[in-house]
């Protein structure tokens, strides 16, 4: 998700159903207090730049 992949792309890579990925993405958004996938990607980029 932080790499900008869609739910179907994530599902194919992890051998999961798109619905399962959607459930996990929703959970991640809730836990991080993020409103969008873009915000999660931004937070991930910030964290990775702080911890090389």
C-alpha cells in the first residue's frame, strides 16, 4: 500500500482475495488514524527517511 499498489495488485502478490486486502487496508487506515492510502504512503515515507 505504501508503494502505491492497488488492492488487486497487493492481493495477487500475496495470494489473497481482493476483499481480504480491502479489509486489512481499512484496518491499517483506522489504526494509523489516516484518511487515505496517500496519507499512509506519506507517513511510511517519512518514517523510512528518519530511520535509514
